[in-house]
């Protein structure tokens, strides 16, 4: 049985035994732990996207000229993320 399932079963048992304060505390801990896991997963994915973006910029720069020519004046790569599918058209 997974740890998550065991925690949820314990919370349910506490609720059925009308030990609401303890159940609320355990439920809060469970939700916070799950939120942390999700946040860390999002951060990891974000770092991977940044690395991929950096690698694709290097390819773009070598095939399309300088960074300013490829991206315009003074704009960061974040300004052009929505245009990423079109970056290969230069």
C-alpha cells in the first residue's frame, strides 16, 4: 500500500472517530507535501525547458545571424517564447 493511501486512510479513520483536529492537522500536512512535490516537478520541468530554449537559441544564432538580428532590439528571449514554433523559419 502506498504511503499516500495509508495517510489518507488514517485521516479518514480519525474523521470517523470524530478526532477532527488531529485529522485536520494530518490532512494539512498531506496537502502541503503534495503541493511541494508538484512545485518541485514544475521547477524541474521549467529548468528543462530553459535548457532546451538555450540550446535552440544557439542553433538559431548560428543559422540566422546575431542575437539582435534574430530577436530584435533589446528584447529578451522570453518576449519571443510564444513565437518559438516560427523560430526555424529564418
